[in-house]
């Protein structure tokens, strides 16, 4: 059996608050990312990993879209 790992990055638009995802291409701090829904140009400020989020308790105490 072969096992493959995929990195899946989730983006949250600052303007319309919708989510979309991108696989394997790591976002860079300062990168411009266009929202596929409203076209807003977002700037990547932080790449938060699940482990970092779990330490802060944010993903356990509130849903990601409630920030
Ligand atoms: Zn948007």
C-alpha cells in the first residue's frame, strides 16, 4: 500500500468572508491572492497550521469563519 500526503491550504477572503482551498502550493507571507468569488486582492499575513491553532484553542473554541 502506498500513502500520499497532500498539503491543503484554506484561504478566507477579507472582504466577502468566503473560503476556498489550494493544494500543495505553499502560500508565502506578503503574497497577493485573488478571491475567486469577489476578486478582492488579499495579502497573506500568516500561514496558521492546525497545530498552532490547536495550541491557541481557537479552532477548538470557535469555528474558523466566526473570527
Ligand atoms: Zn472575496
